[in-house]
């Protein structure tokens, strides 16, 4: 996706993958900077560790996670939340049911609240949902609500594990999965589409957060259409 963006703009840049062990991120970032890398994206499970390895901005501090760092300045941000708001901006309705209570869920929740969305949380471990809801000042539910929302977001690990969620899908709602599969629809997306509902998989967020990272590093607009084509959208 990033390579496609660089090609579209004629930029002589590369985007590489690096596996990093937990507890070593700070050292690896220094090494990458010395090797001439300009910036990095951080993915699970290192987003929380990244918070202490950079100069995080106020939004990232509220999220408790960083996913993008400019190695030349040491500045860190979180593009997951703002990227997700881009994804749902055109969807009708302002009430969101957020399934999950991990780091990604918190980033989305903070961004949604700041953008004026109503929010209800659910998690398979009720105590985690209750704790996150209390810290954000929003409602939570012990069971997955059947109604009362316009958009349902799967931020649980179920799709990563190839599992579904025991919930009722309604054709009048929009369902968004943070994850995607090269083999086809996740079970969350497939169930929503089978019910006649609108369903969006994680490639939309992948592009949105990636474009914001691109713009943070380079200070120029990202070629979003080229990035979308690269991930099959």
C-alpha cells in the first residue's frame, strides 16, 4: 500500500517490515533512525510500548497507544482513531456500538467521542468494558444490544481467530470490522451481509490510517486512490 503511494507520486522511498520483540522497541527505533529510516508504523502488540518510546501527542496519550512515529523528530501520534472517523463519516447515524475493550477499541472510542458520536461498549469480559466505559464516561452493556445503535464495530480479536460473535445482525444497521482476511469476508462481515446489512472490512481503516501516517511523515497529501487499489478496494 505504501509502495503504491510512493510509486504514484514518483517518490524514491521504500516501506519495509521489521519484527520487534516486546521490551526492545526503544532500542530498535534508535537503530532504525541510525540506518536512515524516516518513520515507522507500530502494530499490535507494541502500540502501548511505543507510547513511552517517543514524544506522544495529546490525542495519543488519551488513547494510551501510538502507531506512527517520525524518527527524525521523535514525535508520535495515533492515526487509528482519526482514520476510523474518516471511515464512518459518510455513514448515516451517530450512535455506535463498539465491541471490544482493548487498545484499538480505546483509540476508536476516544476519536468517536471527540467527533460527537454516541457510544455504547461491550466486551466478552464485562469488567473490561465497565472499566473502559467508566474512564471515558460512556455507557456499556453486559450483553450485546439488539438495537439502539446505527453502527456496530468489531474491535474484538474474534476475526483474527476466525471466530464469529453471538449477536443479531439487522439490515438497518452498518457493521464495520477492524480486521480483514485475504481468504474473503471475516465471519463478522459475512454474517452482516447475509442479514442484508451494509458491512465494511478492515481494509478501509488500513488505508485511512496509513494515509494519515504518510501525510505525517512527508507533509504532502497521500494518494488515497492508489492506496485503495493496492489493497483491493
